C-alpha cells in the first residue's frame, strides 16, 4: 500500500486569486482505521509447524526402541492441546494455527489425518508416501514446510514460529523467515540414546531451542504392547496319525540281480559300508621333522615361547622426546567421558559445541578436559594422572581425537588429524589438567 500523503491544494477564485486548503488523509479522518492499520503491521501471534514424521518417529524410538510409528499409540487431541499450551507459554503470544505436515499414499488422508483436520486451529498438509529401496519414504513434506514457513513470514502473518523438525532441508526457509523479522523457535524430541537427532545447522540458526523430554511425550503418546506371534494350530487328527506313524523298513536284497534291477536299493545297501568305513580308526599319523625337532613325537611338551621385550613408546612434548615403557599407567583405569556423561549432559554438550566452541585445536582439548574432569570429580586420581604427563590414557586419547574430528580437524588427504593439530589438542588437554592439580600451574604446558 502506498504511504499516506498529506498535502495542500490550491483552489482558484476568479482572476488568479484563490485560497489554499489542506487535504486530509483518510487515515487521519478515522483514528480507528489508523489503529487497525498499525495492528495489521504488528501481528502478535505464533504459528506451530510440526513435521509428524520426525515427532512421532523420534517418540517411537524413545518409548519403543524403534522408529516405527506402529509401535506407539497417539492421543491426538491431547497432543494438540499440549503443543498449543507450550507454544503460547514460551512465545507469550496467542496461537494462530498449528500446521501438521505428514505423508500418505497418493496423498489420501488416513484416519489420523481426518481426526486432526477437524480440530480447531489445526491444518493438515500431506505429502506423498512412496516405497524406495524396500522402505517407505516421504516426498514433498520438506518442500511444503519450506513454502508455508516462507509465505507466513513474507505476509507477516505471525511474529513467532515454532518448528518441530530435525531435517536440515528446512534451513533456507528458516533463514528467510528470520530475514522477514520472525523469531524462530526450534523444538527437538529427546533422543533414545541421548545423541542429537536434529541437523546441526538447523540448531545453530534457530533463535530459541527447547527439548520435548520423555515426561512431556508420555503425556499424549504411549508405547504399544508388542504383539506376540500366535502358536500354530494343531493339525487335524487324521493328519496327526499319518505324521506320527512309523516309517516302513524295507528288507535287504538277497541277490546282485535284484540290486541291478532297483538302483535305489543299491544306494541303501552301500550306506552301511560307508558308515563302517567311518567307524574305522584313523591311521597312525607320521610326525613331521618340525614336530620331531620340537619334541612332540617323543612326548615332551614344546618349549614355551619367550615373552616379547617390553615396547618403548616415544611421546612428543615440551620436554622433548620422552621414552616410556608400554605398560599401563595410573590413568588407564579412569572412566571415559562417555561413561561419565548423562543423556541431558550430552544434549547440553552438543549444543555448546555448535553455538560456543570455535574449533581451535587447543580450545577443543581444553573443553574436552574440562568436561571430563568436572564429571570425574576426583582430585586424587587427577594428581596421579598428572604424574604420567605427557602420556594421555589410551582410551581417553582416542575419545579426545574422535571428539576433535567433529570440528573439521580431519585432513582431506587420508582422513587423519594433522600431527601439529594433534599436538595442540593434547596440549590443550594437559593445560586444563594442569590448572586443576596441585603444582600444575607452573608446569608451563606448551600449546
């Protein structure tokens, strides 16, 4: 709409002599219409976009141990009510509508979709459900969500959008909505194994992030009892008698002519000879010269092999090359970070990795060591570990390098972390350990 213009218009009276009057805008004449216009420009409503495949699939994995939606029972009315209440509570805005995006064969609504689309403030959008590589896949659901999100933001239909999805294909739509001034809230379903089940780029781009935990999920979704296979019914009595009757045993042939006339009997007659050959004792094995030299033939036990010499490992550090024997150190009995981390902590760690950790090798080592030592909570064991510097316990070192690989520190040539980066990662690890043990502050661990 064109901007409101207030101007002046000259009205002629006679021979060039006239007066000037002020032209009043239509919005200025009607204050109520002006207020309505401002209300249209500033819409205070929220919209919820739900990827049903993600929500119900993740809920099935959490409650039943597999992502098949047939393993869960959903109370759709209760689920919609909970979505609406939580969206209005977190955004502080009234709900405009809940969009439910799902897939169905030939885009024909299933009974669940028919129940949902008659509920107030609920709109169902269906994509196609097709079979590919032996499994059912959705087609067109992500494109429909992207189009709806972009259109809502472009038309200023809402101020906040809540997305319940994990697919990174929605990232362009989320970016476009933010460019139009819409706040984007991203909700995730708690994963069964505590890991992330959303695109990292989607998590990083969202304005707000929340997790729908098990307690919230079980308020409207429950796991079905597994259906046990029915035992096969007993066969008919006459068939059972036939199956249980003893098999007839044929008489042995009396002459070679009978064997030649009935080949099947010659096969049966040859079977006892084969079994007799199998029952014969195996011939005596002649020992080889190597066995004779080892004393096996004479009944003497073979000499035990000599134990290998202890291996020596060389570790690079600020002290130069340090030679250490290959036996285990005091830190090898310490638990790994994965063993000390709960599912909730794993969520928080992953979100911190995406939004806070920059990926510098030294920083990565420090972050890993900080989490590990905080959850270990045993200063005496850390002091024993410090005596093994610069050797990082084997299991912890492997976990440290796998954690560093998340930040793109792998070389493209051979999928290995560069030697310089590995040195910096371990230096960051020891720098954090040095700040937590007595006498470690002045050790001067190089980064």
